[in-house]
């Protein structure tokens, strides 16, 4: 069984991935953050390195999902299936141009087409981890003090989009405010 853990930064995906992996005796695939040479560049200048960061993540996540789907017993901490959400947020923030977004989407579509050619086409289960916004902020501030302001801004923006409080053009979606 191939399982993906998904959710906001700071929600506990890595811990959940580790626990599931240990319980099932499976191989964990962790999000490529610790050894990511682009992440410090991005935090120093998001507008210059936004596209590079997303291409780095997309490439690593593509390799991870291919390796995980080649065997039938793995757990992934985040995956290619969530990647476009973060890329779109970088685009909305002005860190990725329209042209770069088009290149990203074309590349993502090509990669997803290649996955269809594998023996196993998709994960068996995606577990979405969630917690309240205050807990996420607390964890981000404690784990990533130097980068916390930029991360908090992105988490807040992505949370608003995830909850359906904004439409695609950035205007308030008042129909979802009552839910």
C-alpha cells in the first residue's frame, strides 16, 4: 500500500509519516526540505527564487512518487499531488510570473502523464492532517524562527484559499464565510 500524508506546514506530516511507516514496516519518503539548497535562497529573495524553488520541489517529488509507486509498501510525507497549490500561491504572491507558471503547469502535466504509464498509477490512500491555525503558527515559530514570518504569510494565504474564503481572482467568497 502506498500512503501519502498531506496538510499544511507544521501540522505534523513528518511525524505522522514516521509513525505510519514504523507501524507498517514501510519505507518513508520525507519532504525534501533539510537538504534543499534552494530553500535558503528562496527565503532571502522569494521573487528571484520562487520559480527555482517550485521546480526543485516538483523534480524531487516526482522522483519520490515514482520510487514509491514502483514498490507497493511506502509512505510519503507530502507529494507531487499538492505541489501545484504551493506553486499557485507563489504565483499569486508575485514570486512566479505568468510565463513561469505556464512552464510549471506544462512540466507538471508531462510528469503526471508519465505516472500513468507505471504499473501502479496512484497512491492507495492520502491522509490529510489538520489542526488549528494557532497550533500551526506555534510549531512554525518554534521550529523555524528565522524563516517564520515568510512561512506564516504563506500558510495564512494557503489556509484562506483552502478554506474557500477567496475566489481564484483574490476577491472574498462570502458564501463560504458562513460555513
